[in-house]
């Protein structure tokens, strides 16, 4: 005989099951609501703020979402709230929870009555968790900052700046405060200034250059941006002398192309193997530009030490074969096929002649560079470099210090060279300048040495 289930027991079991489910659901719900992961503030607060500084706070909370964002600044005991924003609760009908957020913060010092000097910057973010008696998990940061509303002052230390088209120059100036960005604009090219030569840390040297296409009318001025982002600029007296450079015609022969172009097969992509003339044009244009970028990378940084002294020496017992900024027109079978500018001086002596360092410096580059062949680059300090190309072999290593006339290597015909010679270049940063100036004792005295001595005499 089957026993019947007691209704009371059945109801009791059902009630227990319901309570267990309710407890489990409640635990699951509360576990989510009481999550303990704090919001993340991913932005680094700037140490300096300018008169109308605006920056972005990147905030996130992966679980319950962002509930409140509060930003304030305190100075001299007075706290000014910049933002006090609330965001939708998790599960609210009006919107989904906010898990990531970019908040714009603007500090208008004048409008807020904040003066120059130290202040405390505070950021607080809460999420939708029920932790902290329903206030949510909190992340807060506090940082001492400096309010700086005044642009830096620039004082030019020399009165005369005579420059040649395609030539170099030196500008010396004093800044009223440290400026992470400072230097001289020449047209649209920036030449950074460097401190460290003088005992006064506020005095900067900037070697500058006019490239071979920049003549009279080129804008020149000093610019400086302080740690708060305040910017200023100052002009300085200068005179630019126009230079007219030589024009040259080079006739390409089949024998030259057949001899030289195979050397560049490793430089040209496999799918670009073309007839010799087409290969020459690719090498002379595209590879030349790529080689310039490689050189630019090598001279991107320069030591704050003036390693060199006196005139720069040239290859002994040599004769010039091509000049700086010669404009070359390349002809093949009576037709023009390309045009390029020669940004150095070609010097020829005996085959495999020893190549001396033009002046003291640090070896920063020893490698093969496409059209320039085997090349050595020396850093002479404060942005001045010399380059020695088409070498047959090297005698130095990168990082090595060399003195004037130390042997760097030996002349050759590597790269786009028709015969054994040295291609010698001088650069200010990544701008090629006329080497003839650096071989001229009078030019160095008037444009470099005397300027430094003049400033040195004013420092007590």
C-alpha cells in the first residue's frame, strides 16, 4: 500500500528549498554588490599647471562601474572644487553603468583666484559597490603641484649673428627658469639649446644652421616652453648672406651603371630588380632619402660638451673634386634622368689614404650607409657632427673618443663613388652645412670662439 506524502511535510520542504534559493540568490547578489575592487585612475597628474591648463583624467572600474568623480585644488587653506559628477547606478533604468571614462579638467587660475605657487591637487573616484556603508570603493590621489602663470624670459647674450646660406651659427641665451623645450627656430626647423658649457646653468648654447636652400628672409627666433607649458619667443639681430652654389652635369655611362648598381642589390627589395638605369634612379632618390633618415637617427642626440678646438683639418695632400651644395643634373644618352644636391665636399688623394678626424669628438656611428658607403660619424658636442664616407675600411668603433688627426679609416670607393676619394660633411643636428666654414680660422673666431668668450666675461 503506497504511503501518501504528508502535505505539511511537503510544504515545509518546499519552503526550505525556496529559502535556500533565496539565500543563494541573496548571497550572489550581495557578493556582486559588495565587490571590493577599487576604481583606477590611470592619468599622471602634471607637476606644473599653467594659467589655463586642461588635461584628461582616464578613469575605469571594471565591475560595478563609476559612481562619483570629484576633483579639487587647494591653495593657502582654500579648497576649490573643479568637478563633482555623479553617474548612473548599476541597474538603474535610465542608463547602463559607466565602466570607463575620460574626464576633462580645466584649471583657469585667474578665474578661480589661484595665484602662482604651490597647491594641492586632489582626485577622488567612487564606484557603485555597496562597500563602505553603500558609499562604494574609493580611490583617491593627492599631489603637490606648482601653479605657474608667467612665461619664461629670454635674454640674448650676443649682439651680432652673421650667417651664410648653407652655413652654421651660434646663438647663446639665458632663460629665467628651466625650460624642457628651448632652442632656435630657423624657418620650420628647430635647433635645441643645451646648457652645461657655462657655470651658469641658465645659459644655453644652440648651434644653428641654414640649409643650402634657406637664404635671406628666413625667420629666426628663440623659443622656450617652461615646465608648466608657458611659451615665449624672442628674436635676435642677424644677417643672412645669400650664396649661389655651383651647377654640375654628370653623364652616366653604361660601364659605371654596370659596375656600381649590382652593389646595391641588397639595398633594393627583390621585387624592385629593374634595368640598371631605373635601379640607379631608385638608388639616387629613394635610397638617398632612406640613408638620410639613418644619418638623422645617428645624430639625434649630442653630448653637452664642446670636444673640439681650433680649426677643423681636412684630408692631407688632397684636391677637391666636388663642392658643398653642388646641384647635379644626371644625364644618360643625352637625356636628363635625375637631379640631386651634393651635401658635402669630395676630397681625393692617394688610393686608400688614411683619413684623420677633423677635430676631437666621440664616435657615434660606424657602418655602411647605402650611397655613402662605409661611413664614420663624430659628435663634437652641442649638436655639431662631422661625417666621413666612401671609406674602404674602418679604424675606430662606436663609442670611442678620438683626438684631432686620429685615423678613423682609409679612403675608398664604397657606396655611390666612381673612384677612390673621401666624401666629407659637417652637420648641425641633422642639417648638412658647408665644411669650408669649419676649415676657416677667421670664421670660427668671429662666429664661435669670440661669442663664447664675450659671454664668459659677463659671468661672475
